[in-house]
């Protein structure tokens, strides 16, 4: 196993929100299809390792990159999930399959001040 690069070489930090790339692969990958396009949170690190696409071809000297443990809400993975809303799933994902998550839904904006109905104004005069 190859030594993990220094922390500064990791693109993501614990607590970062990440989205698994929505991509297909002609080769073996450990990235489950049901996580692709979904957003989770980095909760742990795994050592850098030969990426599965190279490892599948027996290339132990292949490209090495960090792996992350990403936690997903079950409801994020399966919108029709009927279990507890707090249920989660954790899986390992190589760095090449991750991208920064988009911004959270913007904070709700207060409703603009209602415009008076001209018909109501006329009645009050």
C-alpha cells in the first residue's frame, strides 16, 4: 500500500459537502451507481490507493489518489425511503469521483410587503 499524501494534498476536508460525479465508467469502479449525482458529507479519510479503474487491470503501480468516507442520508439516495429520516449510509469514494457540492438551498426570503389592492383602497374612501 502506498503512503497517504500529506493532508494538504487532499482536496476535501472533514465536514465538506461533496457530490458524487454523475459519470459512467467502462471499467471496474467502487463508486456505486446509486450514489452518483447524490450529495453527502465527508466524515473520514481512507489512505491513498491505486484507483479501482487501474487496480482492475492488475496495475498495482497505477494512479494513486486519496479515498474518502462519504455519509449520505438514506432519503438523499432513495427519495421514496420510508425508514427513519435520520438513517444514513457511509461508503468510500475516490477523489476523482467527487466534486464540491453546490450551495445549499438559499435561505428563504421574507415575503415582500403586500401591495394594497386598489379595489380595497377605493372602498375605504
